[in-house]
């Protein structure tokens, strides 16, 4: 018999967690004291939102990701709910749109100003009224634009179309009524055609997301599931919860057969909930325990033993919830493959934790950054409701590659087409590309937004032309100045590349003339 090692080769075997320094944390955040089993934090590449404690209703903070530090106790909030806010989620296709649900039985969708919340917001963009009891969980559809799912303590899952012209929407597109108790979690597959839920009745349900038709229903006498994840396109479902002896446990299921689990594993005897997070690009699974400071991570495979333990990140500060940065907001120069935002109640702190693959080279590592989901929707709401399913539009994380933006103007699409044509011809300077980018940026400054924004002159809003009178106005001026400096640096770098390409072209021409 040939000897086989007890370990398997993996490029993520030595992934380690790195907590941010105190200067890069958000300190002094009045975190909510709610006992709801949610994340309480939502993150995108521009903003981090945290549910806060407040009197006389519910509110949450929206802070700039690029400006950590001590948070002003009087920082403006988003506070339009009459009851405690229970869940918040950013729109995956619009970094300035966030949804929140509350104990007041409503779901509200907010538009965040480009420079952040400079004054308290109380009027939402959309208000969804349909549930009869407090709304506990909301989820955006992963590929269709402006489709939102919500579930409440009335045991119903409702589907909302935000493209509706009404500001207050009272009738959902569809209501799913399969559950006999409170829904504890929801999860979509990659193209959003399937929806998995866990319920307090101990059952796991897999259904068609659009119609709500039940496909599979299963349960296990030795497992009480709390959170559920559909593991991308691997045809497997992951649940975390407790065993019959109240030890923390996770179970792996076959998506096509929920009668018996593929794998059961007990972890420890702690009482805190396990929050699962899955990265379909690296096939890594993260388990963060509520009330403790540990984050375990595993690698998922389609063959036995299915789940391979990698490592554990340990910290002395317990987390109450976790926010996750989308892949397009990661720092690829440091080989960062995942980033958490820990909600630390005992210190009123939001602490970023980066999961890093150790590599010696500082160049872009293509093997750990495959094409990933972009911020551009694959479908409109009407297309999805009409019966169309489509996977997410993919993008590259390689520096210099053009990020995919939502299709707002035809000229943007034409510019991207011209860019691809010019890059396909090596040796030709990219002057047209730089000029097109500059024209697009200048044109975007002159476009009014849908809410009647004031005109822009010389890159300045008329309302902001006067000297700053308050701290918020001063902060706004500083942010705009930093953004202008960053843009000029990018322009200089592009010009340097163009100059080098021209010099190389001249040198090639001279060499060809000398040889002839």
C-alpha cells in the first residue's frame, strides 16, 4: 500500500486573520442592545452602517469606510422608524442605497447622499407596508435590480418590487406562506433562482425564489438549524445551529435531497450563535461565534470529507455581529481575500479583521482572485418577475481593470467598448482612453440626480460654495479635496504610462529603420 499524507494541498492553508489597529477602527459607536440574531452591521466599499441604540424609535449610523477613528456622539443618523431597527442591508448594485426593517412592521429603503449623512435622515425613498408584525430579516436579490425579500414574525416571506412608482408600497409582488413559525434566516443560490430558509419549527426549506413553490423540505432530529447558506453552485446547503445536547454544530446537506445530511460536526459547548459566511470565489467558509472572539474558517470541496478545517482567528474582544466587505472593496495588493467588520459592544467599537493569504510577491495574484460578482445587475426587476434567471455579471479585481458601473448612460457603455478595442492593440498609446475617462467624469458632474439636486459649477455645488460654517461642512470640504488629489494622482500615473508607451514606440520605430 502506498503511503498518503493526512493533509491536502491548498493555497488557502495558511490564511491568517489580521485585526486593524486602533486608528483604523470606528470608536465610540453607540451599538444597539437588541438581542436579535442579526449582524447589526452592513458594509460596502464606500460606507459602513451600524444599528445604534436610541430613544423613541430606531436608527442607524452611516460612516465613511475611508475615515475611521472616533465617531462624533452627535453624528447625524438615519432615524425614520418608530421602533427598533432589526436588520440593515446595502443594495449590491447601488452603494448609496440601503434597506432597513424594524419592529414597527415596516421596511424602508433610504438614499444616502454621495458625501455621507450630513444631517439626520427621516424621509425614506421607499416605504414597504405589508407585514402585520415586526420584520426581522431582509435580503436583496443577488442578480435582479430593486428586488427585495423580507420576512417577519407573521411567518410570511414577501417579495417587493422597488421599481413601483409609489413612495409607499402596500402590496408585495408575492407572499410565501409555507412557514409555520418564525423564519430565522434566508439564503439565495448564485443566480437567485432558489431560496433556502430555516425556521423555528426546525425545518429547512428549499423553494423557487420567484414563485415560492416548495422543492425540498427536511429536518434532522439531532440538529436545530439557525442559519442557512446555499454554497454557490456546489449543489450543497450549509446550516449552523445546535445539537440535541445544546452544543454548537454545523451540518452539510445535499441540495437535491434534504432527507439525510451529508455531514454533521459538533464544535463546542458555547451558547452563542454561529454566523456562517461563504466565499464562492475561494470556496472558503467562515464561522464567527456570537459572544466570542473566534472566527473559524474551512475549505469546501465537492468530494468527501467535503469540509476541510484550515485555521482559527482568535481575539479577546467578543463580537455581537459581523459586517462583510464585498470582494470589490478588498485590498488585493496585500492578498486580502475576506474582510470582516466586528461589532464589539463592550468597547463600542467596529473593528475590521482582514483574512490574508501570505505571499512574498507584491504583484497581483490571479490564482486567488478569480472573476467575481460585480456591482452591475444582470436583470431588471421586470425581467426577473417575467421568469428570466441569469447569473451575476463578473468583474476582475486586477488593479487598472475597469470596474463595472451600473448602466446609467449610453455614453458610458460606448466608452467601455472603445476602451476594450484600444487595449486589444498592443503598442498604441491610450490617449483616447484617458480623454474619454476625463470627459465622462466631467459630464457626470453636470448631471442632476433624480431628487432635484442643485446645479454644479466648476465642480462645486452652489449650496457648498460658501465658507464652511460647521464641522460637517468642513469635513465635506476635506473629503472633496482628498478625492480631487486622488483623481489627479491617478491621472498622473496614466500619463506616465502613456509617456513610456510613446517612448517604447519611438524606440521600436528607430530600431526598425536602422535594420532596414
